[in-house]
C-alpha cells in the first residue's frame, strides 16, 4: 500500500466532504438549521467523533507497538551477532572461516533488509543457503578443550536464536492494520466533517479550519501506515545497529 497516496486520497475525500456539506447548507430549509437542530447534530457528531478518536488511537497504538517490536528484534539480532563474533574470536584462529561466513551472511542481510535505493522493497526472507553455510561452519568446529567446547556450544545457541529472530521478522511482515477498520474510520471521519461543514458558517475562517483538521487527520493516517511498514518508507527502522555489528565483525 502506498502510504503517501492513501493519505492524499483521505485528505481529498475529507475536503470533498467539507465542500459537500457547504453545498447542503445552502439548500437546507431554515428550520433544519435552527438552534435545536444544530444541538442535535452536535450531539450526534460528538458521539461519532468519540468513536473515531478511540479507533484512531487504537490504530496508532497498534502500529507503534508493531514498529517497536520489530525494532527491538533488529537490535537483539545485532547484539547477538556481535556476541557471536566475540565467542568465535575467543574460540581461536580455527574459527576464522566461521567468522567470515557470519560476516558475509550479515552483509547480505543488511543489503536485503535496507536496500541502497529507498524505492526498492525490503526483502526480509533470509538467504537460507548462506545461513546454512554459516551455521555449518560453526557446527563443524572441533574443540580441543573445555573452553572451546563452551564457546562452540554458546555460538551454536546464538546462531539458532538468530535464525529464529530472522524467521520471526518474516512472519511479522504482514500488515498489522486492518483495512476494513481503516475504511470504517475514514467513513466516520467523513460523517464528522460533513456534519461540521453543514453547521459551520460559510466564511473563509471556518473552511480553513476544517481543511487544517482534514490535513491533521490525514497525517495521522499517514503515520499509521508508515509505522506499519517499518522496513520501507520514511519512518523505517534504522540499520545502524546492524552496521555497528558488521563493523565489529570486520575487525
């Protein structure tokens, strides 16, 4: 889903609703615009606005939670990779090939998850063959003493954890925002703006205020959709933890 186009569509749709409401105000009979009628409309709009605010907050919270979860997993991966490299360094020169395989696998993962061109989609699915080669390089280490046996056992555990984290990122790559809920939310917003524009006086100040409100709501929709795509778009997870780990592996 293109977040920018979606947000612009929502903004245009709400502006169209405002203009429709302004047009309805001109053709409605005077008794429909009486003080009593306006009070009833305000009560109804207040109820819809409350429901819309709750759903909007729920969507923001859901998207932010999903974003923070994936960011935490990326940081965990970077930390585990750095510690894995330390264990292989402690193991000794015999683990040099395993370190090189881990470094190559990490370099490819960074290229896939954070493409150099922002327009390219992120590839979260791991390169199974490269991962298997790195895992096999660690598994084939032949320890000579207790220290090496302990280092190998911990390295194998970390390698398994890294594979699970990468698979978890792939499983979580599906959208967490419900499209039907988003459509219902936009429909409620349209009802709110329609009601407000019918009640608003036909002057520039009221129209500008409603347009600014529509822009703010569209910005919230944009934020929700951006947070739901943490490896692409403007608000994407930083690759700095992975680059730091890669720099450590290069030493």
